[in-house]
């Protein structure tokens, strides 16, 4: 019988390695009012890196709700072998589009899903934008998507969740 973990420090992980972060990487998306800004954080060593897409929340922060947030988490994952790709969705305060940003504003829920699909469909472009990453390669067989708050809902919708009406 296994013993449940009582503290995060008890979770076994492999040894950490140095990480490299690249940003901003801007992907042109037709019809999007601004390019899709990405931050990519990778371990300094390793090949066929598994990928984590990290979708930010919608909160009022100028920092957290963009690819500038979640630094310790992205760094931890990269230090343990993952390539972490963080988009900045259109609802980020830095874009100023929440008010008057079109029919999808202020949450831009539909465009968030399009952002994640664009990244997944464009992993070759992401690899090419990060110096040396194409030679090491991203592992297209091992991809996870995670999110915080509205980012969690975005990931659920990416994976097939449908939102129903009330009534």
C-alpha cells in the first residue's frame, strides 16, 4: 500500500538542469489583431523534449495573465526536462483589448482555443524560432496542456469539453 504525499517536497523528481527561455516569439495569425506572443522555456540539455502548453488565466494582473507569468512553474518543468510553451492570449491586459476588442471580448474564450491549436499545428515554427531547438526536437508524441483559471477552461475546451447553456 502506498503512502500519500504530505508535502510537495516529497514528490520524486529527476535532477534539475539549467534552463533557457526565449521570448518574445511572435507568430503571425491571420485575423488576429496582434501576433501570438510566445515564451518558450527549455532545458539546456536533452533531445526529443516533451511539451507542456501553459495557458494563463484571465485575472487583472498585468504580469501573471500573459507569457510573463508563471515563471517559477515554467522554470521548474523545464529544469526537469520539458519544453514549456506559454502563449499570451488576447485577454492579456498588455494588449488593452478586453473592452471593445470585438465580439469575443473580454474573455476571448474562442481565440484562446485557436491560439493553442495554432501552437500545436505550428511546432515546426516554434522549434525554428528557438536557437538550437530544431536540432534537439520537440516530442510530438508527448504533449500536455495545462492552465490556470480561465486557462484551465481553455485546455478543457481544447480537449473536447463543450459549454452548455443554462435553462
